[in-house]
C-alpha cells in the first residue's frame, strides 16, 4: 500500500517529467501507481493533498499540455512545501 509520503517522494523524484492531469473539479492529479489508478491529488481552491483511486471509466482526467503542466508542477511543489511534505 502506497502512503502519502511515498507518493510525494515519487512526485519529487519525477517532478520534471511526471504527467499532470486536471480533474473535472479543477484539481491537479499526478499518477503514482498507473496499474492501480492511484493518483496524488492536490486541490487548487483548498489546501487538500490526498491519494485517490481515479479509474478512467469513473473520472474524466484531462492531460495538461507541457507549458500548463510546468506551472501545475510548480504549484504542486509549493503546496507540498507549505504542507511540510516536501523535504528537499
């Protein structure tokens, strides 16, 4: 079972290349375990950071193009730092 710390570490290790999706609600989601549809979700309007299973048939995730994805990665990193989850 993947923990939030492991998911954050995976994001940090792959920060420059990890794909970023946007949920129908407008939050960011980055894949942590593709086969299990597990994503690290960062709320844009709130301060929530959580793990969620977002199966493609239930959740319509939209892949961000590279430039918006870069901005999203920076936002995600700031949120993780602010929450005390980004240790480097």
